[in-house]
C-alpha cells in the first residue's frame, strides 16, 4: 500500500496492542513509525541505478529475517531513549512487531511482490489482489487513525472498538479483493480456455480489473469487473520475446524476467533500443502505449546491455 495507508494502519494496530494502561500518543507514534520502517529501503535509491532500486525495494527490508531480528533491537533502543516506566518494554515490543508485520501482510496482496525469504530466496510472493493506492481504504483508515489520535490526546485513551474496527475493515477488504480475483479468473477462464491468465486490480479500487491472457505469440489485454459485466479487450500485443534471445543470459536481464514473472512484451525502435513493458501493471488509460506503467529501456552493447527504468506512468487522472 501507499505510505499514508501504512502509517494509518500502524496507528490502528498500535491502539489495539497498547492496552488501557498505556495512555497518550506515544504508543501510536511507535506503531506509525514501525509500520513505515520496511519502506525505508527507498533511502538506498540514490546509491544504485534505477533497476537496482526497483529490485532492492521489498527485499531485505521486507524479509521475515529482518522482522525477526530488528524489532527487539528497536525496542531496546526505545527503552534507552524514551524512559517511561508506565510503557513497558514488552508492550513496546508487541506494538513494534505487530505494526511492522501489518506492513508485510498488506504488501503481500498487491502486484509488486515481496521477498519474504530474502536473502535465502529471491522469489517475490504476491497475491495480486490489491492496488498499491486504494483510495476508499486509505480514507477510512486515515479517519480512524486521526480519531484515535485526537481521543488519546484529549482523554488519554480512545475506545478499543475503534482499533478493532479498523483491523476488521482491512481484513474484510482483503478478503473481498481475493474473492473478486477468484470470481474474475473463473469468468475469464471460460472465455480464454487453456490460456494462462494474469489478473490484477486497476488503480484506486478493486471495482475494475486488468487482465492479460497468453495466446501463444501474443497477449490479449483487457478490462473487466467482478460482476462479469463490461469485459472488454483493449489490445492484442505481440510478445516479441525473441528480441531478448541474444542477451537473455545477462544477469540483469534475468533479474527483469524474474521480476516480471514472464508477463512482459518487447518493442524495438530503429536505433536498436528495446523497450520491455511489464504487463502486470496497468494505468487507467484505455489504450496503449498510455496504459503501460513500468517500462525498461534496454540498449544492447558489445560488453553488456545498458538498462534504464522509465518513470512510472500512472494515468490516474488529468494530472498523473
């Protein structure tokens, strides 16, 4: 999810874990901070190239190894820097661990993929059922987090049901997203029989979905919704995977293929530059190339291909 959603969810989780004895705003700040720690890997971006930044995100910082080892150290640091006898180290540890875990769980549901087993495995786990920006969930979680914060500042404590209702809402939304994905794939499998299928939600909500069907030498790309209405094919895109054959064994090319899980197509221009489009992502645009979100530019050279990642194209509205 986006940064604000993670922060808000961290506050909600912290509230449910803090208990009545731990009043005030401090537990909520711990939860918000811990829920954002995994995404601090973006601070490494200036020290690597665009491809390295893409592949390092949601790797070590999102691994179960770091989740098991770093929260105890952060708890120890917090008890040294913030001495409060009413806020025990056990309660701090629970809040930090739970808020951090909430980040890892929610990230599992979108398309980018999360390397839980890093560095032992580079595999990225993804359910592909939740857009990174989910506007409805963001608004409700933010409202709950603000309400909890204001209540704690004014009265020292907010009703427990506020926190639990937020967690229930997230669980319900995730369950609904997975149910929608299952329904859509069942509908599409009858229309595109014997074709591998990939589905993911469009930006903003889970009401509209993007699908890709593998038709052999080309992909069929379209839009649909969980109600089975308005299933529309918007393009048939040649794979052109053969263009990658001369450089397919270079490590960075293998990294890209692994990251896209094979759902990509290629285009070449007159200068010999290849454009590799990750078809797992799609904007709200209804035609290509505007619908492409993530593209890699590959320039073959005698030594090794030069790879650059394009700026993400959202096409969410008139300004993005």
